[in-house]
C-alpha cells in the first residue's frame, strides 16, 4: 500500500511531461483554488502541534453541555500530546516507510516478478474475477429485498429496530423496571384505558369507514377524559377541539374516497405482521418503562413545582411555555408564522393566477 501511494504521488507530479499526449493545453489552476486546501493543510498542522487548544476550548464545552456528569468527573481525559516516545507503533511505521522507500527506488528491478506468473494466476486476474462475482452476488441480494413494496420496506425497518435495539438492550441489561416511584392507578384510569384499547381495535377491524371514524372519535374523546383525570384541563379542551374538527374533516373527505374494499391476505403474512407489530410494541413499551425507572440526571420537576415562586405564574403550563422555555416557544411561533405566510402566499398566487 505504501508503494502504491508513492507511485500515485511521485509519478503524476514528478514524472516526465508529455504535452503532445494531451487533447487540450494544460495549465495550472487559478490561485483561488489553492486557498481552501491551504487553509485545511494549515489547520491540520496547527491541530497536530496544538491539539489541546481545540480540545479544551471547543470540544470539552460541547461535551459538557451534552453530558454534564462527565464535566463534574473531570472527563477522565488527560492532555493530548504529539510525542509518546519510541512506541511499537512508531517503530512499525518507520519500518514500513524505510522498506517501502527502498522498494520504490528499485521498482524497475523487481517489478518483473509479476510477469513470471501466467495471466490467469495474476493478482489482477484474481481482482477482476472477484469484482465480477461480487457484482453478481450484490445484484441478486438487491433484487431479493428491493421488491418495490412499501410493506416489505416497513418490515425491514421494524425487524431491524427490534433485533438491533432489543438485542443491545438485552446484552447490556438495559431493561430495568422500578415501579416504586409511580403514582397509584385509579379505577377510572383502568376503565378509560380499556375503552381506549377497545376503540383502537374497533378502528383496526372495522369493515366500513363510518364505524372506523366512530372508533377514532371515541379514542380522541377518551384521551380528553384522561387529561381531565390527570388534571390538565387546558390539554383536554385542546384535544376536544382538535378531535371534533378532525372528525368533521374526515366526514367531508368520505365523499371523495372510493369504497372500502376488503383485502384478503394469506395467514402467513398476517402472522408475520402480527409478530412484527407485537415485537415493536413490546420493545417500545419496555424502553419507555425502563427510561421512566432510571434516573441518570437530577429531575427538573422542581421547576414547575415552584412555578409561582420562580415565575409568579398561577398556571403551571403558562410558566413552562413562556418563562422556562420561552426561546423554544418563540421559535415554534416563528415556524408556524412562516408556514402560515407560505400558505397565505400560495392562496394569493392561486387567485392572482386565475384573475
């Protein structure tokens, strides 16, 4: 590899110039083309001699903002040094450079060794054979999973999610359930949850859109009742408004939709879909319960527990939206404003075009 790199560097830049073999007259690039690689080279050299400046002034503050616990522990990272003594890695590098340079100098004398082997047994022939076979095998694999079906692609994604994330969590023992800090579950919550699950099943197994829409509406209003039980009246009112408007919009859309036809699928595909759906549901539920049972950092609940003392607000939701996360709310409003202006502009352009 070192000899190949020597050839690629020295032959083009230090080899003989053959202007007659060029289709067009060659000329050097403009000086502006040298600016960006010059800056990059200067940065690499500076970073080699002064690595701790970048590490302490840029990388460590970013790491501290992402993982505050490491900042308190002192990161466990010592100062970065360019010289570590005569290590085995350095000696191996010197050996590669010295041997590669010697072989490159006498390249014309030993390169003829490649000609003694038959063409079929040469490394180039082996490389070409492996390249062709690799392309053939890759094409077969690609044709096997690129079916053009969105259902198949969703299966790939969900299976990979369950196997990769679930496997890592099992190997690293990431699942941990500690219900000690959970609030007690009342009878109202149990009943509302059962009705919510039942309405969800009604939507899935409905044979016409009206029944599915009724089940969907029941789910929305049950969510509003859960917000009431959890003492969040503002969210309950928002959910009621959204659910009512969305139900009316779906009813209006039914006129333009084709008739709902029953799709007959094989039991094999139904069982596969059920296993994938159950795996994703169990994995996400287990991860949510594990995340709720683990405390890597101090909780921030004391912010809204002391909303009146910290922000002078009787409404906890208003204190969170306006005071504690004011910048976040401001940028959310800005995004909605831009989206609204875009919709308004499209409507005006459409009317102007008609005129």
